[in-house]
């Protein structure tokens, strides 16, 4: 279980998170929605401990990730897999080396075995015969698939997705949604996705939470969110320019 | 009237403020570089060794810089010989050319010029590479794959920089002296055995290894400064550009300034 308690984070005078609270149950698929720049990526980076909170805590099965020693933190990270917004593939390595990175580094696998596992993970995300290609030769959708294969290679318990469908065409986006659902069913992982794509949120979420002005202002099942009477959430999910959400730099 | 008097005072005040702010920023940056150096050394000591990556960096930095080092060294040796020959001729001291070339190259120009070249080639490449990895979240990805990015990325570059610069300097020393010999003997027509005797008679091993100590220091400085600039890049592609120029400028400044103090300390 992941528990975010009263999380505060500022960069200089930019107070991004201002008391965020969120609980994610084991095996659940949680989607955090929110506008661009609302701090979704900052929130997810706190869960995996690449950012440290100013105050508040992030509990992974009861252990505060910000209070772990460096070794414990790296051990804990082996339980996670993360798909980055732009895939963040290592561009100096071949596709299979990307996928097998953690296996070779921590599992001390032989190159041949690691490559075999990489191929298997690539097949799981629908890619065949790309092992020896460099990431720069892949399309955006394929990069995300490779990123996903890399995230699941070491069989993590928790998967984090940073805007998995952003920047993809609708068909490719839906294919990624299907993959995320498939991962959850096949690997029975806990997953946290952040997105502003409502179509994707409704499709992959067990529960949806909305991040606004540094706090989680609503949580609920997709149906509950669809029928909310919270005006801010309504405005966001219907995608209306009129409502309580102020568009940055624009005065009404 | 009062205005005219106030203006220079105000300008002075403002430029003092700016100088002070620059100084504070510089001190802060120096502190952060030292912190990164400490964690690099800590990760360097902890097992496992990053042998494969270190070897890759050694080859990378060596190959990137070697051609330019060779050309620079040979021409520096040549021009040194030419200038000192024609200059020394005025007081009939042409025989000293070999000594001047050997001492200048081994003590000073070998390490410094090689350092500046490596700063421009390999330092820039390190900053650009790490900067790109930062802004495309590849460094975050390393973290999420339970890999310490300081150990994985910076330690190999730091070791490689520290050992490759003295190696390149040895080559530069040799090539520079040969360049000086070539000009003195074949172009200016001096006696070749006199040149060599004058080179060896006055050259001490301490000249060579003190030069190499300087080179080690320059190599370590270039690596840690360039990695620092790259590692803490922000602001997209523009940020990578800034990090790259920043790395070259700061490394070069560090080489030139520390060279004076190292020389004062090493060559008593
Ligand atoms: N490492 C950082 N340093 C400084 N500011 C940051 C950093 N990461 C994010 N921010 C700022 O925090 C805010 C939220 O960013 P982010 O979480 O990336 O938004 P999004 O919801 O679009 O993912 C932005 O204003 C961004 O500029
Ligand atoms: Mg984001």
C-alpha cells in the first residue's frame, strides 16, 4: 500500500505541492488527473523517492521512503518500475540493453540470458525483432512500449506511469491503455498513472484522484468522478475553459 | 548638480553589488562542486568497480582529444624553437634552445595546453551528454532502475579524466620536443647532438613528473566540473547548451588559475 500524507514541496517560491494526501491500495490502479504544471510529475517522483518532500511523508507498506538510507532506498526501488513521459530510454544503448539494464546490473545475468528475457518482455508489449535497434530509430509509440518493457523487466510490484498516452495519436494511445490494463491483469501490480487524458483515465483507473493547487481535491471511481458535483473537477473532466480553474497567465 | 555627482556613485554601488552577487554565486557553485566531488569519491571507493564504463570513457576521451593534442604539441614545440632560436641568437645563446623547449613543454605547455584541449573536447562532451540525459529524464530513469547515477555516470568519467590527461601529456611532451628538434635541426640548421645534449643535461625527472601531477589535477578538475554542469542541467535544450559552454569556460579558468598556484607549490 502507498500512502501519501500531508506532502509539501516547493521549488524556490513555486509551491507545487501544498498538503497532498492520497492512499493507494495494493493491487489497485490509481489515476491522478490534473492540469499541465499542476505537479503530477512532482507527486509521482516523490513516490519513487527521486524527489524529497519539504514536509509530510510517503509510506510504502508503512515505511517512509524519504527516511530510508541510500542502500534501503535503492533496494526499495527494485520493487518499482516506472514509465517516463518521453520514455527516457538510454540513447547510448540498444533496445534490448535498455530493457535488460536492471537485470544485468542487479541480477548479474549473463548477456545471453538477459537478452532472452528482454525479448520476452518486448514481446509482452507487442514488439518483435527490435532488440538490436537504437532507441533513436523508434517512433514515439514504440519508445513508450520499450520504456514499458524496461519498467516491467525486473518484475516490479508497483508500476508508475507518467502521462503514458500524451503525445501519441488516439489509436496508439488506446493501444497503450490496453497494455496498461493487461499489465495489471497479468502481473497483478499496483499501479499509479498520472495523466490529463480523461479517456485514458476512465479506461485504466479503478479510482481517480484529482490534483489541484497542490492538493488532492477529489477521489472516486470513474463513475463517481463522472457524476461529481465538485465544480473544479467537473470543469476539468469536461474540458471547459469556463469555471473555477484559472488558466495561468490569462485573466477572465 | 547633485544628480551628476550621484550618478557615478550609484553606478559604482550597482557594479559593486553585481560583483558581490557574482562572487556569492561563484562560491555557492564551488561548494556544490565540492559536494559532488565528495560523493564521487565515496562512490568510487564503494564496490563494485565500474570497470567497463571507465574503460569506455578512457577510450572515448583519449580518441576525442588525441589528434588535436598531437597537432597542438608539435606546432607548439616548433614555434617555441623558432622563437627562442631567433631571440637567443641576439646574445649568442642558440645552444640553449633544446633546454628552453624541453623545460617549457614538460613543466608548463604540455599539461596546460593538453588540459585546455581536453576541456574543450571531452569536457564539453561530458556536460552535453549528462545534460541531455538530465533533461530527457534518463538520469531519473537510472535512479528508478536502482542505479546510483553518480556511480554509474560520474565515477567512470572522473577516473578516466584523471588518468587520461597525464597520459596525453606524456605524448604531448614527447611530440613537442620532437617538433622543437625538427625545426632547430632541419629548418634552422643547428647541430642535432648539441640539441639533444642540451635537452637532457638540464631536464630533470622532477620537471616531467611535476608536470604530470599538474595534468592529473587538471584532468580531475575538468571531469568533475563538466559532470557537475551536465548533471545539474535544467531548462531543456537551451539548458544543455548553457551547461556545455559553462563547463568549458569554468574548466579552462580552473586550469589557468590553478596552474599558477600548483607551479608555485611544485617547482620551488
Ligand atoms: N526539479 C524541478 N526544479 C524546479 N521546478 C520544478 C522541478 N520539477 C518540477 N518543477 C516545477 O513544478 C511544477 C509542476 O511540474 P510537473 O510536476 O512537471 O507538472 P505536471 O503536472 O505537468 O507533470 C512546474 O511549475 C515545474 O516548473
Ligand atoms: Mg509531467
